[in-house]
C-alpha cells in the first residue's frame, strides 16, 4: 500500500470526475504504480455532443462582453487557488512530478497566474486609418469553438494556456487531455466549472480517435495542440477539411551554447534546472549543451556536483524535487538513447542506468560527456533526465550545430551578455534566453519555428491567436 493514502479532499475531487466503479480505464500513480483512479472512456459520439453544446453556448458567452468574462475568469482563478493543494497532490500522483521545486505546486500557481493574466491583458481596437475621409479600425472577435489538445508533461498549466485566452476572447472550449494524465485535467476543469456558465468549458476524456475527431470536426473553429511534431503534422492534415485555425507547440530539441569566458560555477545551477525542470520532461528544456573546450571539464564537473546533491523520489515526499518518468513509453526512449550513446563512446558522468531501487519508472540524472552530433541522444529529443554535453572550439561551428536540426522551440547562450546577445541573434528558435533557459512570462509571446510548430501563446499575441480580426471601415 502507498505510504501516502489519498486525502479526503483528493478522494472527493477524484470522485467528481472519474468513471464509476468497475468502468473506465485505470490510471496509475507514476511513482508507485498503484491505481490512482479510473478515467472515463468517452467516445467520438460523446465528443460530438460536447462540441454541439459548446457551439450552442458560444454566442451567449461572447455576448457577455470582456468585462463580465474577465470577472468570471478571475473567480475561476480564485477557485483554482482554493483547491490548489488538492490539485497539486493529484497532479503529483498522476504525472509524477514532486510537490516542491519547480513542479506540482509551482504548476498550480502558474495556472491561476496565467488565467488572471489572460483575463486582464488589454486588447484594444487599433485605429488603422483616420485621415478625415476614411476611418478604419481593427477589432478582434471570438473565433468560435476551440479544441484544446493537451500533453502529459505539464497537463494543467498548458491546459490553462489554451483555455484562458480562448474563454477571455469569447470562445468556448472543448478540452481533450492526454490519455496519460486525464484525471488531473478533469479535476481542474471541474473546479473551474463551479464558477463558469454551463458548456463554455467541457472536457472529454478519450483515446486518440477522439483527439483526431476533435481536430477534424466541422464545428471546431480553432485547434490548439501541444505535443510531438509527428502528431502535429497529423493535426494539420486533419484540419484541412474544416479549415480550422491552428496553434501548434511541437517538439523541441533546445540547444544551449556556453561561450568561452563564462563562469562555470556561476551558471551551473541555472544550466541544471534549464535541462532538468520536471525531470527533463519539458518541451522547452535544454536538451543539447555545447560547451567551449576551455571550460568544458569544469562545466561538466559543476553539473555533476549538483546532480549528486539533488534528491529524486516519490513526489509526495516534501524532500524530493525530481520524480519518475511519467510513462513506460517515455522511460524506454530515455533508456534506449543512453544505451546508444554509451555504445558510441559517450562517457557517462552521472547516472546511466535505471534507478530501479526507487521504482519502475525512475531514471537518475544522467550527464553524458564526450558525445557528438550524429549520435541519437543529440539528434533526437530525449524528453527525460539526460543531457548530452558536446565539446566545441569554434563559436561559429557551435551555432551551425545548434541550428542543424529541424527543431526551433527554444535556445540559450551563456556568458558575457553583449557577446551572448550577438550569438543569440543567429539561433534559429522562437525564443533565445541569455544566461538562463526555459523561463516564461505571461506577457511575453512564446512559440516555435521550423519543426517546433507555429503560432504564439501568451500576452496580446496569444489573445489574437484565439480570435479573428475584423476591420470596421467607415
């Protein structure tokens, strides 16, 4: 039995959203592999019904106007805060991330914070021409019904990134959570629906067939998806029939470049968490680290010291800040890539083998040095607690290698700020951080280029992304 049984609050919230006893699909605790609950197995017919309800509710929701929608969304943010600890514990069990550190409690804080930002960010009409003869203004209207397809790594925060701006602009939203983490998302939606009007936000828990139908449905006007590039391509194909607008945040294989003259001790902590936030299961995590030969060994040593001192284990322990991989499929990918790197001469500095003493899906922080481009661990997105560290001698060569893959979500440059900014301008990614990696702000647009997708989220750009422009001329 688990050392951390469900609290009465967790039990009550899960009972509101899970399938009745004897039905549904079992969802396991990521750390203990015990049954957490049962996800409803909804069908394409259930999805069709949800979309019909959302479409019927949309005109009245839009007609409420920005001010009324803003107030309701702020109340929904308050409801999230009131249930934050219960939601964080469910999230920790289902996804695996610890309560502390930049993990489950952090994610719930981000949910309410980003929802408040979406509710209150101004988006005023733009006067385009006013010359005495012509007066033209650009307004933004609701797009209609938004289909939101979420991932399993940050299931609640990314759901809010999709839900918040859409609701603010007068859209209604049908959410399809990942099959790996449905219960936490259903619980979040249930909490928000304590405040929101009926049918403006509906969650449908189903399989890939349900997700495919959501992307192709003729009454879905906008699709927002965060996940793999391969699935993103399928969504593009599915949306051809309904001409749904798309925002796609797809796979990343973010490169970091440490310049000569950087201070290894000063940057080591930020490098570490840039790579290993959420145990490396983050789209915009640092996944390839290029370090100049002059400081290479010192950077590797600093990272190894931090790895050795950072506790990993069951996320409900207040001491741990690293958890398991969320699912067996991802665990197998990580294990395969490490074994391949070892076979091709990579030097394992820390980790390098499953941490079976902690549980079935635990893999320790693994630093692989003396590896090069062309190795699978460098060229493929590992999405786990492994970092290849590549030695370089020429900055131009490092930039070319960083840009050499069909991925462009994020990147980072480390060292003297002025020198780093010059290098950053040459990196092909939607965001480039200087002396940090992966930090996001609700007012700063975020999105990828190349195989990492298109469209932007957050701030004014994010509001425009879930609406349609309308010119009023006269």
